[in-house]
C-alpha cells in the first residue's frame, strides 16, 4: 500500500453556528484572512494543542463574538473531513450554540480582524446573496433542524468547491 496518500498535514478545527431563535450568526471573513476570505461561515478556528473540540468551540465562541457559553448551550451537529483545496486537509466538528441575544460584544478592532458579522434568518441562509463556504450547502439544513448528526467527507477543488462528497446521517 502506498502511504503517500496519508502524508498531508491535517488541521483540526471547530465551526460554531450561533443562533438566537430562528436567526443564525455568520462571519463574512475579512479579505485579509488566509482561510475563506470574503465567504460566509460560522465562527470558529483551530484547536490548540491538547484542547478537545468542545472546549475549542466554547473558547472560539467567546474569542470571536464575546458570548460566554456553557457546555449546556452547545450541541454537536456533525463532523466534516475535507481533502484538497487547501494546503492541508481539515477535520472539523460543527456545533450549534444557542445564545441569549443578538448583540456581539467585541471591540471594533477585533471585529475588523475577524470580518463582518451577519445575522440571517434560517429560511434565508441558503438563498442569500452571500457566498457561503461550500460545505454549508450540504449540511446547513441538518444544523438548523438539529435532528440528525451528520458526517461528511469531501474532496475540494482549487477554489475550495466540493467536487465529491459523501454524507451519512444518524438520528439523534
């Protein structure tokens, strides 16, 4: 067996979909960002050494939005594994997190670093004028509905668009 297919760097990260009622928070990443500039995604980032996915979701939520959430507010929605498209492969856990209000408590400098924060009603997310990170087109309904845990493995092209995707779901 040729082991070279297993020798890519792998990034581990969380993507958090914060919601208040039927409205979901997205960040349109700054054009200065290396990952997904100008695209809409949930908040999140890489895991720190020794950190687990749940702790990373709580930490990233506070760092990027100012919301202090508890374990009870956080629900695992799915696991996504991406190959190609980026210099490294990605293994991501997607979380749905309920927040008590729609006020983001960050100073303007931090908002500028992260990008533009946008609240969208659940019915407008897939039909908005914004360019979503491509994997959200495959799982956003499951995140919103919260009835199935999803697992996605996908191949990306050089523009980070999904070319091949395998999606499995499990009732929660």
